[in-house]
């Protein structure tokens, strides 16, 4: 089944990773970022984390002009599969 390319612009989301992962696990960061077209990345010194905003087929469609929902990148320990879960509030 082909994805509706017009819906991609409605699949905006945000997530963050610990800043230390740049040094400790760059391969995992590359795996995560290979699934996202990043439109903004910001290092937050006070939290030692990098916050990303971008588009991904893994994100749910959102209403136009709605704020980008927050996700958590989850790697399955057994299979190594990556998924983005909606972050708890």
C-alpha cells in the first residue's frame, strides 16, 4: 500500500534524546534520525538533552496548526525494532 505523500506534512512530532548519547551511542542516534526529517534540533544545556522536531511516517497525523505532539523513541530489546510512542503527559 502506497503512503499518501500529502499526509506527510501533517505527521509532525517532537522527541528528545540525552545529550550524552552523541558520545556513548551514535549508532542508535543514527537509527532514530534515519526515520525523521528533522526541521529543528536544539541542545538544551539545562537538561543535557537534544530536542528534535521533524516529520516522520511513524508520527500520527495532526490537525493543521496544532502543536506538534511529543513522542518517545523506543527500541525493542529483543528485535531491535524502533517505534515512536506518544509520550505520557
